[in-house]
C-alpha cells in the first residue's frame, strides 16, 4: 500500500527542466554551493567525496552512492572535511565559462596528479509544484542512498548511467529525454530511501501505520468525496476519537487539515490547464461552489486561483530567483 500511495503522490509530478554537470576534481578541493529551487542529486566515481548541508555534519559519499537534496539546500562538496571551500560562482568565473541553460556544465578543479581524483556528476531537477507537493513536504534535507544498500537494485545504476549519457551527449531531443529519465531516477531514489529508512515523518509516517495508512490512501485517491473525521475513522476501522488522536500523533496535522492541503495541491495542478472551468476544478476536489473553493485556495496559496494560474511560468523560467539572471541560475544549478 505504501508504494501504491507513492505512485499516486508522484503520478502528476513531472520534471519541468533539468540541468546537469560533470566535474573533474583533483584533491584537495571544496566547493560551496548556494541553495537552488530544485531537487539536486550528486554521485561520483573514481574516489569518495564529502557533502555537508548547512547545520549538518559532513557525510562521506562512497563511489557509486547517490545523494539527493529534495529541497536544494545550500551545501559544501569536498575531498575531505576541513578544506576551505571556494564559492561555485567564483570557480565558474575563473574558468571563463559562460553558463548556458541548455548545455551541461563541464568544470575541472585542481591540477591533474596533484591528489586523488573524483569525477562528479550532478543535476538539478526542477519541479514547478515541489513546494506544495505533499510528498516533498515531508522529505528530509538530504537523502543518502548507498550503493551497497540491499534496497538499491541494478536498475537504479542503469537509470543513472542512461541519464548521464543522455544529458552529456546533447543529441537532438536530449532535454526531453533527460527530463523523463530524471523522473524515473527520482522515483527510484525515493523508493530506495523509503525501503531502507528507519523512520519517517509527516504523512509518510502515518502511511506506515496499517489503519491510518488505509485512511490516507483513500483520502488521496478520492479527494472529491465529502470526507468527515467520522467517515475517515470508519475507513481506518477506528473510533473517531482514537483515529483523530492517532492521525495527529503520526501525521502532525488534523485529518481535515491534511485533506484540505491535498485538495489544494491537486487543484493547483489542474489550474495549469486553461481549458478547464473553475467550477469544474472546484467540484473535482470536493467543493460545491466557486466561492468556497476560492476562499480555501486563497488561504492555502496566498492568492486567488486565477492569479495563481497566471503566475505559472514557462518551465525554464519557473526556477529563476528574482535576483538572478538565466546564466547565473544555470551556473548555480549545475554545481
């Protein structure tokens, strides 16, 4: 059931854009990477490396391991802890690289033969609705999937290598192919993480509970139904009071609060389709009137549905911070 719900949560999540990079690094080296608005992954060959997310201890990443930063947190990549990091923007400027959004970044750091060499492959996957996706909301800052973990099958490595080859070769149609492979890679990384993680938070934690998980699965599958705490408790086979207490304990929000948030997430995706009428979208997520839906959506997103729909930009523009130009975004994203 857990994996079925994972499929449902990711069914409408598609990569809007992908940027990639290949770094040839000779120790000692350290790179300070600022935060980006995307899900970042890193993997390396030739030698292990370390990654330190702000506020966390450095993590050693072995050859063939995968690191996923679902929220694009700022971090430092290095050959060893304690090496003074150089800002990524400075390294790109020194190399005289003119970053382009549609071209993978290739960067060399350190003189060949000066120390152990590492080959890093990096990527940023941009998801327009990641911030409001109920799955993303409960993922940790960093996910480390070890190549030696029994949950990691050969298909994950195969998908990664296919993604690397496709994105670095830049053959006609590579951007679309890389984005689709990134979707598969992302799902496989999450599946390995969920299979091996000892504990979860939020609704993933609730999902692991046989009774609460059954209610969450039904709520996600049929958000348009007139759910009440009583009907959800009946689905879970529990009393109303016991269900409410257990749901809040595990999911850390009320059942109706979770239902509302999930409905708004589904609606935000539907608003991308300009052909759909507002009342149709409202009805599809359980609201009988436009006014009630608009009030709920405004509380959730801070703006009216039509304003939200107009704010959705072209996928290649969506990740761009207000203070950064496209070239700067690309250089930062490909760190």
